[in-house]
C-alpha cells in the first residue's frame, strides 16, 4: 500500500508546485488596456491601473542591488522615477521585453556629472529564455541587471494589455 501512496503523494506535490509556479491568477480580459504601471521596489510589487483604478498586482524580482536608484551602468540597480514603455522586444534573451525609457535627461545629466554612463536597456521582462520552468520561484532572489522581472505567463499578459507610451513609475 505504501508503495502506491508515496509515488501518488510525490506526483500531487509536483503538480501543486507546478501550478504555483506557473498559474496566472485572475487573468485579465483580452479587451483590457492599462493606462499606468507602478513598481514599488521595497514591496517587490508591480501594479497596473486603468482609469485610475488598480486592476492587478504582480510580484517581481529586481536588480541584484535593489536598494537605491540606478546611478550608473553596471551598478545592478533598478532605476527610480517616472518613465514610459517606449518599445517592445519579442526577440529578447528573456521571455518578451517591454523597454522602459530610462535614462531620462535628468538621469543622464546626473551620471555625466559623475563622469559615468547612466546605462540603458532597462526592461520589464520574463525569465531568461530556456529557464521559464522556474516560474514564480525566480522571485526568491533579486537577479536582474536592473530590470523588473515577472514570470513568463505574467509578462505575456502584461505585453498584451500595455500599449507603447504607457507611463511607468518606479518607486523606492
């Protein structure tokens, strides 16, 4: 009897882990369009808004050095400020990528005054291609070079509902 129960228990646990890691809870209607995105770095939370109302929240991973605003290229920090989604990359090294308009003129000037590059290529993206099986477990650690990462299922939804030009505010 135990020989049958143990494999069944392991299979149930594996299925539960898979569903946790890959389920997109409360999927948005295909007709949804967001007007604003807010990232709260300290809470590791990305919220999307339509007509001033919060419609969904996602848990995210940030740059490897998440405290403080991005100061220069290579500092592994996620920027802070107000930007726009200015383009998208379906051929990214990560599962889909929405480009954030960082650096602003202010970011570039601040970095230039220090004699460094502000950096660029800050994105909202999924997991590195080929590693999507990690799913929600990617959030156990901040791992990006300064981007904001979601699961592949979440970025697919965000990609679909976020038009270019959408405002994104990244808060400490």
